[in-house]
């Protein structure tokens, strides 16, 4: 599960949405203004949809894993795993929807390669999901200590743990001090008629190996 969280957090560094930004052309770029306007729209569409696609595929992968080990898991263990994965998907989607991504520069390195720089404002999960605070709230609300993350959570415990996590997420999103700002640059390549992240093939290959 920790591996899933790490990968999903990395995905955030890839997502951006359209806005007012600077477009720069290298001398070797022969695209007209009309062509660049068209390519920009395709680039915006790619970078706004691809991260969520990766998220969905990762969740799907972990669901398939839980089903494959069905014979080694009790019914409750399987239900707990599936509920946890479903809620993680909802949890991170909520963070996606409450983040701000502003393109600063689209630099055409060639007719089929661009470098995109953008500013991202996103929740700092380390601030809002402090482990000690989770345990403190869990004990206060339910009257007993929560298990360590590595241990098995019963279905009822998963629901309680998720309840605490969502409570802290809602509170955290309301406080501007819990957001961090960073500037990120990613490279995209045009393959066929579509734009793809430079590392997209690495992600897709990794997903194939995991299946």
C-alpha cells in the first residue's frame, strides 16, 4: 500500500491545466501560429487527463492483485483491501480536484517535442496526515488504539480509519497554510498525432510488468 501512495503522489507532479502562458519557439521550429495554437490544445488535453489515467490503472492493478490472492485471503481481508483501494482512489481524486496548476511556459524544442513549465499548488500531505494525530483522533473517537499500517485492518477498522482520514483531509483543505507551491518542468513528445509525456512509456512499461 505504501508503494501505491508513493506512485500516486509522484503522479501529481505531472498534472497541469490550461491557462495564460508564454509560448517559445526554437529557431528550428517551423510550425505556424495556427498550428501551434492547435498543438497547444492537444498538449493541454494530454497533461490534464494522463495523470488520472495512471491513477485509475494503478488502482485497477491493486484490485486485480487482491483478486488473484483471493484463495490466500479470508472474505473479510479481501473486502477490507477492496474498500481501502476504493477509498484511496476517492481520496486522491479529491486532492486532484482541489489543487491548482498554472502553466507558465510551453517551449517548442522542435515540431514534435516541447518542454512545459508550470506552477503547482497542492496539499502537503505530511502536514495534514500526521501519523500521531491520526492515532490520537482514532483513540479519542473510538476508545482504543489503531493498529500499525503494516498490520491487517478489519472491515470495520478500515471504515473507521477512512473516516478519520477524510475528516483530516476536509480540515486540511480549508487551511491555506497546508498548501505548498512548486515549479515543475516536464518534456512531452508527439507520437503520431498525440502528445505524450517523455516518461509515459516508462510508466506504461512498469504497469505491464506489474500485471
